């Protein structure tokens, strides 16, 4: 799994490197240790970033969170017997160590998934209690994929992971519109409207992109759902 994930990320970064421009500010390459990659299942509605697990294990091991983030990816291993971190997969006693990403993240996920799909309810409820996953009584009656979906969406919800990345990692409009303005606006970028979009100027002319029209109960009337790029939208 780790090698597959790593290959996908590297392939994505090759494509990003082909198209990223100098005027976009900081590099656009994605990196799990920077919280810009989420792993999960869109079909079952669960996902996680390393940030979530780093937060948990940083408290457990009393380690700085940024340091923990770097430990959870790449060639980093944990020797439980020696109680120390290592970049070598072989322990001092000759035993093979598991990669931290596997040991601390994927193994619990896979174990819970398998127990649910195998109908091993005793093991499932034990893990659910340990992970402090709050399930509704009707969710506990579910079986197989339905139970898996309910448990994982409560534990590592995809919306939470996505929202966290949007808030923490996407550039603000003030930064992004400087390099995006020429793609957003079909007119000459040096005119008054182009400059207002580029500078995110609320005192400039109103430039708004309507992405959706929602019908109202009144025949022939719509709510216009859109994004303001400059100026101020108001009634009239």
C-alpha cells in the first residue's frame, strides 16, 4: 500500500511540475508530511491526512507534531522493543521493523476493515470503544459494507480531512487571484476590471461568477449562487 501511494504521489508531482508557474508563489508539489495529501475512499466517504494521526501520536510519544508528521512517512521505522525511532528497517536484534506509516496508520485501518467485513463483531466493538467512535444504536445493527461506511465516516470522515486541507493549505483569494486573474477574466488583464480581480479589490467594479441558478417557488425566479471576485454585490 505504502509503495503504491508513494508512486501515485510521485506521478502527480511530475504532472504538477510540468504545469506549475513561477508566479504561483510557493511550489505546488504535494507532500504527505506537509498535510497536502489525503488518503481514503470517496466511495465510502472516509479519508485522513497525516496531520490527524500526527496529532494523536505526538501526544502519545510526547514528540513535536511537525517531527511526528515526518516520522509517519518515508523510510522511518519504530523499534518497540528498543523504544526508539530508526531509518533502518532492521532492529538491533535482527528482526524486521514495520514502516511507521504501516504500523501506526494502515494496520489499524486494515484491521478494523477486515473485522467488519468478516463479521467479527467482538473485535469491532473493542476497536470502536478504544478509538472512541460514537455510533448510533441503528448503526450498530448494520452489517458488512454498511457498517464499514458508518464506522469509518464517524472515525475519519472525508469531509473533515478535505475541509482541513482547504482551510490550512489552499492560498487565500488575496494571494491566488494575483496569478489566477488572467485565467478568470477574458478581457485585457490591464483594464479596470482585470486589475480589480487581480487585486481582490472590493472598491473596484463588481465582478461576480454565477456558477448555479436555483429555482425559487416563484415561477421564473431564481436564486443566483456565485462568487464575488471584486466589488460588492448588493440588492438592485
